[in-house]
């Protein structure tokens, strides 16, 4: 089975920043591409995505499910290719992807969603009691 390719699709410069960060931490280059929705409508964004989805098995990592990036991803995924769309792209998810992209797509996407949730931590430190 060939390795999946990932495309981060996000607003402004977020996609490129996430890809650079993951490449720098992991040392893995070429596993992820970045597409911004900057300056384009939904149709142009779909066109940009279609041009990048020729790599075979593809995971689209979008920042917001209901935003233009998520809608464009869903529109492309319905095209019949083996494409999965995951919203809420974050660094733990993307790091796990670059090291496990040889997995079957369904199992991989479940794993990535788990890693994304596991990467969320809330630490609450109450203010000191007044003297």
C-alpha cells in the first residue's frame, strides 16, 4: 500500500505554518502540502485542491469544518478518489500522520482524530488566595 499524502487547507498563513512546524519537528519533508484560502472563493479553492489531490490516497486536514476550507474539502472528497477530510487540524494530529501514513485510510483517520483529542490539555491554576 502506498503512503498517503496530506494536504493542510486553512485560512491565511495557517496551513503553511503548520506544515513548516511539522517538518521541522519530525524531519519528514514532502508528506504534507499546504493550501490557503486567501484571496479565493469556494470554486477556486476546490480547483486548487483538485490539482493537489493527484497523489493517490489523500487526507485533507482543514482548520474549520463549516468554513470554506472544510466545504471545499468535502466537495473534492465526493469526487470518487480515496480522500478523507479531517477538521480541526493541529500539530499532534499532523505529526502522527507523517509517521503512520502507510496505514489503511479508515484506521489512519480514526487514529489521527484520537491523537488530536489526546493533544488537548487544560491546565487551570486558581489565583492565590488573598492574604
